[in-house]
C-alpha cells in the first residue's frame, strides 16, 4: 500500500489492517471495538486474551484485565447452536474464577451499541473503574 500512490479504499483498508493488528478476528469484533468501546470512551480491552493451562488454552474476545470482565462476541458462523453448551461451560468456568462475563451478538453490537456499552460500564464500575464514558451521539442514552 505504501508503494502505490493511488489506491481505492486506502483509508478503509488501512483501518482494517490496524484493527486486525490490535487482535480483532472478525467483523463483529471490529464493530464492538468501534461502535461500543471507542464510541463510548470505554477503557481498551485486551483482544484474544489467552489463558488456561499448557495443555488447554482458551481465548477471550475482549478481556478488561483490571476489572475481571470478559466480553464474548457471538456471530452465527463462529457460534452455531451446538456450541452453546460449550460456551456456557466456558462462562461458568470464568465466573467460578472470579470474572464477570457479558455475551453480545450482532444485534447487540450493531443495532443497540449504546445498551451494550451501558452494560459494560455498569460491570466495570462495580469492579472499580473510575473512567468517564462518553455519549456517542446527542441521542445516546448514556447518562452524562
């Protein structure tokens, strides 16, 4: 891209490459980063956070380490119906380990990002986050 003086969609492609470099592995994860986390001034989460044992690892979509919050993002392709039981076991293991887990899908992130942000903010505040969230637009329902 650097060697081409003209390139269609340069800004969009650059952003996509940077987003993948930050750990987003799907379009839904990118939209969460953009529409929920950044748009509402949330602290940056660690993407594809690895944890577990040497024999068995797992990766959380977004991990807010200091506040023990895990956000899982469920797209239909990556999370077909048969994986629901496995996801429930993972969530239970996380809660037993002292973490809170929030799970969002396409509708939550793309159609109701302010509601998702409000839920994340509530859990972060309960865990001691003192940051100041921001409204993404004048009509955003987050409290001022």
